[in-house]
């Protein structure tokens, strides 16, 4: 079998973690059997994935190598629907069922996982493949180098050989991470045993492959069940993947998950159930960024934060910080929509924008319950009596909310924007507009609004203070989106004044929300009045913090970087 090298491009990811999308294009046709060749005729549009996302990058220097880029979505399947989904994937001619057993390797201190790399040996039927995956040149690129191996003697596995990846981008990264120790420090940390049922499906706009995976990931005595559907583009437009995913989501209630098998296996090996919350990654727009290119970059950046946290919450083992960072990602997305308002219409279709707002609001109800619960240790330490249970969240179950069909369809609608062909190619498209001069005028105006409200903070009602908090957040996130267009030192000096104001106003809002919640409980249980009184005293202290944090924004020397 010829050796293959591949580079996987993630449309969005954070440090190449948890990619939900990967685009696959091939310079050489994959070897198919006669039935698969009959099902995989080139679609009538003549479009190839590499024509959509640009020329494929070269992989290794091995003779007969081919470059692969893939677009793929992964959907979780509930245990009760396992048999139904598997049977549906197996319907029709051309379906294939195969067992995939893999061993993943890393050092004791997890150098590969921490560097975003995954190294495995996988048995596929009677053959073996050695695969290395990892981050590419930047956060939007994922590298993958696969080497099909000669069959090992019956009952034996081939030997791991790192030199198989020499000369590839992923191989260079691997050598850098391992250093002089090379393969000496590597050991098997976890395994996967998967029964895959796959079938190719011709749809409008292209051809996709459905792959239903059922099995487990195992590390020692710990295991993690696998029951998921992968939808991968074979040929045609990436929109074909989204269209097929929408159908399966509507039909079976599947939900999007961006966590990889390698990520989950690494957790098992460490004995932890959940990953760290994903915070916003820096975004650097180039000086020639147009409004449309800036919007795509902003959307991808926000989804890179939101989707990994949403997957953790939907998975049922998240911490409160995952929910918080998910809401931050959605808030940043809403800020981006406001920032671009009037420059690119519609930025999102009205129904999609409204769905983002509804999801953000619903998750806010659940977040309020977390905030109130976080204050409980301080209340007890202050001498509070045993307090009655809180009525937090207004009955919102964040796990169920993020598994709902409407939520997954919203994610798919947002992802569709990332693969939507740029408007510049249309003869009717308006001339591209540079975003920098537009951003400068808008940031100047928004700063003036914040400064005006901050100057009369003491006379503001709580509702207006909450409105000021939202304006400060919107201003900060918009600056973080567009900050690379302006002098970096002046931008950072401004943000050093803005961040404390946002933090203090957020703390004040938490106190106000918690006080209202305990006051509501006091109608049924007098013990809650202790919390109401304690929070009233806390409120005055936090108001002082807000005044101090807002004052630097009113000084004459505030760095007006937008000039």
C-alpha cells in the first residue's frame, strides 16, 4: 500500500483542540472496492474540496504520498437510539462494517497531549496504520500524517517507528516536543475499540460518508463509551455536510460534540472526567481585513470558545466555569454582531441572531443559580443559619438545553457561515470595505457612551448600571476583536483600565441577582433574610469598587488608540 501524508485543516479550534470541522481533499484517489467506486462517482458540480479551501499543503517526502484535508462533523447518539442509527447508516448498498482497534502513545508527563499531538497505531481489519495528528502553523490548521503498514504476524502488532513521520510538518513538531529522548519516553496510555458502520451517500451539492462508531475508550480499568455519528465530505460543497447533519439532528435528536477520542482518552489516563474550560483566544486581524473577512474571523474565534465548553456541558460532567465561558463566547458573538451592524447586512439571518440571544438568555438563568450557590460558603462563614434551597435557574437544565435539537441546529447555522463562499466572487457583490476606519469611529463613539455613564454612576438606577456593564463588555470584546489593527501598546493600556471596570460591574450584578433571589426565598422562609441583609452590606462595598474601577476611564490621559 502506498504511504500517505495528510494535513487536516480545522475551520475553528482553539490551539487545535476539539476541532469540529476538518476539510479533506486528496491529490490521489483513495483506493475503493468496486461497489464503493460505483457509489463514489464524481458529483455533477465537478467541485473538489481542495478547490473550495485552497491548494492542499504538502505532507511528507515519502514516495506515493497523498495530501488529505477533511471536513467532518461529529454528533453524539443517545444509547437508546444506538440500534436505530446504526441500522439506518447500514441501509442501502455499499455499507461496510469494520472493527478499529487503536493504541495511543504519550510520555508520562503528557508532552504530546499538552502540545496538541496524538500518536496512535490502529488496526483496521487485517491491516495497520500509524497516525500522527497535531497543530499546524496556526490555530486554524490541523496536521495529520497516516502511514499504512505491512501486515504484522497474526496476533502481533507492528512496532511504533517515529521515523515514519520524518519530513512532515507533524513529524517536525513531534521531534521538537520529544527532544533527544525520542521514542524512549513513549508508552501506551489508552486504547480504543470501535465497531464502525459506514456508508457513502450522494446528496444535493456533493457526496458524504456516514460513519457510526460504537465501542469504548479504555485506560486501565477506566472506560468511556463511544456512540457517535461522523459525517465527512467526500466531494462537493461543505454545505452538503451541514445539510445531512441537519436531517439527522431533526430525525434523531443528535447533538454536536467537538471533543476528540484522543482528548477523552487522555482524560481517562489522567483519571479526570472533564477538560479545562476554554477561554477566548487572541484574534489578530490584518491591516487589510475587510468587513466580511473580519466577521468570519470573529465568528470562528467565538465558536472556538463556545463549542468546546458547550460540548462539556452537554456531556453532563462540566463545572460551573464551563457554563460561564460558554456564555462569554456567546456574549462575544453578540458583541461582534453589534460591532459590525450596518456594515455587513445581514451579518446573520434574523432568525439565527434571535436564536443566539435566546440561548444566551436561557443559559443566563442557569448561570444565576451557579452564582448564588458560589456565595453560600461566604454566607455560612459569616454566621448564616442553615439556609433554604435556592430557586435558581428558573427550572433550566443546561445539559438538556444544549442537547436540544434547536440548539444543535443553531450551531450548524453558525458553522454554515464559516464555509459560505465569500461574497467577493459574485458580480453583484458590493466593493469590499476595510474594517479599520469603520472600527475606529465606532470604538470612539462607544467609549464616549461608557465614559458619559461612568461619570454619573452614583445617580444611576441598578437597571442603568446593568446597561453600563453590558456596554463595557461590548466595548472590551470589540476592542479585542479589532485591537490588532491599532498600536498594540496603546490598546493594552486602554484595556488595563477597562478590564477592572468590567470585573467590578460584573461582581455588582452578581450581588444584585443573588440578593433578589434570597429576597424571593424570604417570603417562604425567614432564614433567608440573613442572606438579604449580608448582601445589602456587600452591595455598598462593591459599589465603591465600581466607582474606583470606572474612574481611570474618565481621566484626560486615557489612551485613545483609535485616533
